[in-house]
C-alpha cells in the first residue's frame, strides 16, 4: 500500500470507523460536506499541503490519493 493511501486510510478510519477501499465514495463512507471540510484540514496537516476548492471535484479515495500525490509529487 502506498504511503499516501495508508495515511488516508488511517485518517478516514479514525473519523468514520470504516476502512475505506480505493473506489469508495465519500458518500458511501458517510462523509458529508462538514466531514469533508474537517478531513481537508487533517489532510493539510498530515501532508503539509494546501488543499484548494478543486478538492470538491474529488469523489473517491482513489481520486483523493491522486489529488494529494499531484501536490506532493509521489513519483
């Protein structure tokens, strides 16, 4: 499991009690807009990045991992 994926799984599991899969949507994880805002703050802290409004286009764990990797250059 990629480091970013592992950190996200841990963050979301601590928030929801659910271990997310790559294609899970935030709705299926019971993360509403307020929960996503809180998660955004935690992501900014965990990865030392600035999350913009474009994160609102992200719908799945896979997309969120790609979004973060784009910011921190996971290559």
